[in-house]
């Protein structure tokens, strides 16, 4: 996760700076290694034949993957995570984009306050949010429900969308809105035909981050879980603390690969747009 | 130039009545402005920045809501109509083209909003691109065009749907001087060919004089004077108008004119009644090109008003020279435009400045 998030920054640096001094390359290498190292252990372990955690892995086998993709407990958890992450990121994207658009041209104290409130989940410790969510959701009977997961995860996804769309709006000329209105387009059509295409990169970036945030969220999910509904990170946590099941190595590898691919696609699409 | 099918046969009159816009500051941005713009007219809203001209344009466009007053198109009140229902074309200083669309898509935008059938869109886009001389640029993106070309695309986009009027918000402000001249000629030509009402906002008095049928001169949220460029230049009614359009020699009178006499310092000048303001706060203004210089205490023709002056500086301006003068005892700065016969002037030389009585104006301060 962390490694994939920092990847775009490193790439941007390399493009801009002409001559990179050797010590900077060294520092970059060490930092990159620090981020990637856990993955370098987990992926080989996922191909191990052993039934317990061992490194270096013993032999080669796809057994753990077989278990991951055939065991209904793991598959259900994966499906739940995907569904929750999709719905949560959709909700977060709509709310975050609307908030970014609304707050874009406001400067007053109230607007600053609203922005801070929307961003607050980023700086609040996850356990605090989790307990607060758990207590209120108990009363509202949302614990263990799909709606509960989606609402809680959407709330922590909103800041990512807000930041991404706000930065995309930085290069957006508000005169275009007036131009569009003068040409006969009502506000909704203006949003669909002018605003959205021009800030689409911010929206997509925010949506991917919101998706990943939800997909990888474990603390709130631990509180909200029920026997019928739990997400992949919770199942992974169980598999280690309760079952000592090495399938987690396979599931981790699947998640890392999926998330990395998503971020790489995003970057590829982004750079292609830019070069046009 | 072939006559375009986009030409409107009916154009719209715009009427502003007691229009006021107050942002909650001490003085309103637009203060009780009434203005009647005739169908097909090229009306310029001229004034310094902060004078309310752009706010007035935005009120006509519907981007701002009125604090008081009404705006009507051809007698129909549009005061509460949102901008996208007002059917007005608009040009912006920074072009405001949609960067993700091609030239053709930009120009087709208002037609698509109006659900015009596709073949007709193609035909009208081609016609209007010919009108602005951009045929063959359909597939380009705005960032592949020069500033002047971009503004032509914006112009095409703003007139392709036969708007009731075209609003132009300092559209030439971002262009260099030469290009500005070319596009001024272009805008004048298109105004003639399309026949739509144009409302043009600028702070550039030359641009205003060059383009307009009439000019509304704005100052502090109010209209100082409305008239043809010639009216405003030859017959300014206020000191602000006299100073904003061209140079003026200004003699602030200490007393109201008495009959056909005015006094300034120890000079008594003839002033025909009816040549402007006659109130307490009055100034006499003369254009530099109407001021002649004679040797000190020399003869001035009958029917001329004269004042003693000292030559303070001589400015060479290519096609003519300008003498900067200290006028009268108080040494008020003045200017006189020189012709070839005055090549013998020296700095510090005392002279007599005179002008024909009928070339002076009395204006309100």
C-alpha cells in the first residue's frame, strides 16, 4: 500500500531533476527498499509449500493460492471487501467532488471550518473513529451491515477525494462556467460537459485512493464485523491471530498486486493525458 | 465577403432602468444606472477599473443578481432570468474556450445545447468559421492556436447561435497592440455583417472611440455621460469625461460664470452661455489641439481667450510635438499641440496661449 502511494512522487522527481547526485540516489534506494521490503518477503512466501510461516520459503507450490480462491471464507471476505470498497468509494467520490466544487470559491471562516471537518478523519486515530462509529452504529443497528461498512468507509475516503479534486480545480478556469452558461447550458449540463471532463483526473485519483483506503481498512472493520459479513483485512487478521493460516501470504500478494496495478494504470492514463 | 446565413435580421434592444448592484460595501458597485441600448447598436461601457462597467455587463449577462432596478430585452423583463436562458453571446478577456474540445466542438457547443440537428450544426460551424477567417482549423485544440485565433474562435462560438446580443468583456485586453488593431477591425466588420447588438466593455478610450456607435462613460458606479464618440470628445459634460477621453487643459473656476463672462485668476474670458455647465463647481476645459501659442504679450485674434504661459517641456510624439505649459500665475500644467511653425520654441520661454471661444467647454467638476 504505502509503497504504491509513494511511487508517483518518486517518478515525478526523477523526471524533473536533470542530474541526480549519487547520495540522493542512495537515499531514494534505501527509502524505496524500506517500503518494498515487506512485499519482497510476502510474495515468495505465498508460493511456499509449507503450512506454517517460513522464510526462506520451502519448495514451490500454488497451494496457498488454491486455498485462497477455493475456500468460501476467503472468497466471501474478498467479495465483501470489493463490494464495500466499490460502494464506499462511489459515495466518497460523489460527496468529496461536490464538497470540493462547493468550497472551491469560498474563502470565509465557515468554508475553512467545513473543509477542516471534512478532512478531520485523516488526522484522527483510526481507533477513535472506530469506537465512535461502533457506538453510534450500535444504536442505529448498522453494525455488521453492508450499509454500515459503506457509510464508515465512505467517511474516511472523502478527504482523499476532496484533496485530489481541489488540486485538479486549481488549474480550472472558473470563467469557463460563465462561458458555458452564456452559451445556453444549464448548470448540470455545464458540469457534465465542461467541469467533469476537465477535472476527471482529480476525480479518478480521488476515487482510487478512496477505494484503496476502504479496501485496506482494518480497524473500523474489526468493530463492525459480524459472522455473516466481514472484509478481507479482518479475515487476514483472523487467519493470523486465530488460525495461523499461511493463506494470508497469498491473499496479501493478491491485494498488493491488484492495488499496484490499479495505481499503475491510473498513472499511465494520467501521463498519457498530460502528453496529449 | 459573402453575406452569412447567420446574419440576424432582428436585433434586440436592451434597457437598464435604475440598475443598482450593492455588495454590501459603503458605495454600490453600480449605482442607479439607466441606459437604453438600441437594437443593432455598438454600445461601449467605458471607464476606469472599479467604475462599475464590468459589473453592469455581468448584470446584463445574468451572472450577477440585481440589488434594485430592472433589465429588459425588447421590453421583456429578464431581471430574474438565469444566464443560460438569456440567449446572449459573450466574449471574455482570457477567451474562455473549452480546452478539452476542438475548435469545431467549441463552436458547436451552443448549437448542441439548443438541440440543432447535426447536419445543420456542421453547416453553421463551417459558415461562422469562414466569417472569422478560421476555415480549416476545425480539428485544432485551443492550445494550438495563437491568442488572436483563440479570440476569433470565441467570437465564432458567441455568435453562431444568433444571440440576442453580444457582450464583450475587454476581449482585446490580453492581445498585443498590433493584433488589437486587427481584431478591432474584425469586430467592427462582424458587427456590420451580423447586425446584432454589441455591448463592449473596455477601459481603453481609443478602443472605445474607434469601435462604438455610442459610449456610456462610467465613473464610481454611475454613468457620467452617454453619447457618440464625437459627443464625448467634443462636448464633455463633466471634468471626468473631459479628462478620461483625451487630454484637456483644465481651468477650475472659483466663481460660477456671470452671464457671458468667466473669471480665472486675473483673466476675464468670454463664455457663450449654453456651452456646458453653469453651476458653482465649474471648470473651463480646452483640448491641446485647440490651443495656439503666440509670442509673449503678442496679438491674439478677436474672439479668442488668452492666458499667459511658460513653456516647461517639449515632447516629441512622432507625428506631432506637444508643448507642456505652466499656465497663469499658479502655473497649472497645460498642453498645446504644436504644428511646424512653432519649431523655434525654447524651454522657459514665456508665451501667450490662446484658443477660439467656441472651442472651449464649461464642465461640471
